């Protein structure tokens, strides 16, 4: 009886986790898919979460900067339109992944660039 309860509990946990992932508003994309999806998405918002210093050394023309490391990061997200998808990137993918989770909790549909960053996007002509 005890084993069946443990199995049932494990099955319930797996189901909950599967449902949570299925309902996720974050789509993680590698470089080429990120670029093509951004270009084909009407009213897309391009969000750079690097520092102002990094941004000053190079930025993408249509990007908005909201520094993930800023204490007011979550407050500053109010500058974005929740009705439009957000394409988020940083230098190499760590900050954008963390920012994507915050954006999702705030109700945004998020496309996160994985394993790449600003330099690769610039090289792709974005």
C-alpha cells in the first residue's frame, strides 16, 4: 500500500510539472530560430537586458535596454507592452534566461535567445 501511494504521488508530481511546462509563456530559441521568429513576428519587442555600459559599446537598432542587474528591473518592465511578444537577449544567455522568467510571471509572452547573445545577433544583421 505504501509503494502505491509513493507511485501515485510521483505520477501527480510529473503531471503537475508537465502541465506547468505546457503552459509556459517562455519559448527558448537558438540563434537562427530566434532571428527568424523575431523577423516574422508582427509588433515584436526586442529587449536587451545587458548593462548600460555593455549597451553603450554596441546595441541593436530596434532594441530597448532594461538592465537585468538594476534593482528596479521589475519596475522598469512596465515600459513594455504586455500585448506584444518580447524577444529577450543578453551577452551570452544567462541573464536573459533569468529575465525571461520574470517577464513570464508578469504576464508577457517571451522568446529567449539561448546559448548566444548580442555579438551573434549583430553578426546576423539584426
